C-alpha cells in the first residue's frame, strides 16, 4: 500500500464536501448525504418533518440560505457569506436593512483573543440574526451606516439524516454515529462523516462478517434525538457497542472519551487498541462529554458509546472557528484514525472464546510448532503461544486473554490460526 493511501483519499473527499453550507436542517445536509450515498451501497436518506415530537424535543423549521452580506456606504462587501459560510450566524432570520455601526456591532461576533479567527456560532432555537467576523476585521469598521442583507428562509420542511446497515451473521450491531450539521469546519465535524464513509466502504468489501454494522449520519443533538425517538426499541435490542466519529482528521495525539460506566465492551476494545499501538493519547471521562454520546447514553436510552478522537472537541484552539479548515486536517491524521478504527472493527470480528482440546501441556515439537533455533524473537513467540493455550479456558474471550498475557490481540491472530489448524484450540 502506498504510504497514507487511504488517508489521501479521505482527505480528498473532505475537500470535496468542505464548502457545502450545512446546518441542522436544509439543503446542505441533503447535498452532503447525496454525495456520500454514491460511495456507500444501500445508503438510505430519511426525512423527519418539522414539528415532529421526538422525545422531549421538536424538530424545528427547515432553514436554507441563498446569500448574506454586509456592505459599507461605498458598496463594498465587508462580510460575505459566499466567501466563507462561517460568517453567518447559524439559523439567522432574513433581513434587509440599513443599520448604524452601533446596531451592527450588536449583531457581530468575534474572538478578541484570536484576532484572525472567525467564530462559528448558531442560534437554532431563538430567532436572531448576525454575522461572525475576525476581531481584526471588526476593528477596521468605521462609524458609518451599513447595509445588511440575509437572504434566508424558514419553512415547514424536514430534518434529514442518512444511515446504512451492513449485515453480518449476528443481528447484534456495532454502531458508528457521526454528525453532518456544521458548515465549512474540517475537523469538527466533517472529518467524522468522511471517515465513516471509508469505514463503511471497507466493511462492505468484507465477506462473512460476524457482527452487523450500522453507520448513522445525523445533525448533532436534534438529529440524534430524532433518530433515537424513531429507533429506540431496535437500538436497545441490538446495539452491542457504539462509537461516535468526530475530530478524527488532525495529526495531533489521540483522545479517548469513555462510555458512561467506563467498562463497556466499546471501552475495552478502544483502550486495547490505543494501549497496544503505543501511541500517545489522553483519557477523558464521560463527565467531559459534549457530542452525541450525550444522547445515546441519556436516561432511558443508556447505550454503550465511547469516542476515539484526535484532538478532542473544545480542547484545540481552532475549534469552532474558521481556523478549523483544510490546513488543520491532513492525510496523516486521517490515515491514523482509519487504522485505529479498522483495528477496532477487526477485534470485534475476531474476539471469540477458545478452549484447549489437549489435557495438559501440548507437545509443540511434534506438530512443528516449536522452533529448531532459540532466539529472543522465537522465545517470545513460543511464550505467547503457550500463554494463549494456558488462558484459553472456554470462558475468557480472546481480548481478555490478550489483556491477561499483555500481548496485542492482533499478534495472536496468526498464532491462533496455527493452534486451530493443529487442533490444539477450538472455538466455543
């Protein structure tokens, strides 16, 4: 494989989707999901009508934007939605008005401590209008009148989400959920949907999957609430483990956010991968949650979800600003995240329980499993083999054995194949 081959493809797909204006509803989400549907077989796009009661929430009106800008007295556009869609306060109502600098400032948002960054701000559930601007540009504004135009519209439309179920032998599901509701922000959140797309493509090429895999592409919070409201019985019955995919495109150290209890199978698998790849990562507890793990783990839902990220949302300075752009994510970051989640998937597929068929210690030499020459490497190989045999008691899973003998589970796969072929171990 060419170095970062998958990472380069994921990054290119991120570039393709980056400039689409997404929000919690609207045509930007539909356009994004339609493009994704061309890469994933049997991808379903679902609409939930505005006004639908979803648990304790109600699906809001659909919002779309044609244009938005602010002009000075000379007709120069000093803020232009079409140059950067982060400029517009999310869910701004339409307006055509000449305002003073004083009134305009009441509707401008900037970050004084980050003078070059445009903040990303929304007002989903309270009608407002506004623009986001860098502090440097805001300081240049002169005391004059400005013409403000926001060509947006609200309608009783719908909220849109997408999903695909990749069926395995078991109806038990490994769920990957990601959100598709931010405009041109690369790590949070576009990196999640593009990684999810390539993971789904990877799984659809595999045969004889053990588990079923569900990928959900939703607007954050309200989309998760709507999805859970429509699918709670199935989620409760079939979800074996769940993962939120977000902030997976930068090349900083990894982050891990635990499930509510911290000891679900998703936690055990994720931590085994992170610990045994010898990569630096930071642990966060469920108390530090902030994405859709809130919804999947909320009271009465209580599903086992954790998150493996690069830089955690809210923890990197570029978060929710225009600096979270295509320069912040890169092929290396995507490649690493793909490999980590691929290993997570492979653990689920291989984590069976095994039992020794031989009473006492088996004679490895007569089966050609004991090396003729003893080196440090062959000694470790034999030690791992004997440990695997010793701890395969018909009760411990392969992952539990791997943790017990302090060996990466993927190092045990080829050893296990030899032991099964020689009828020393059998699958329970």
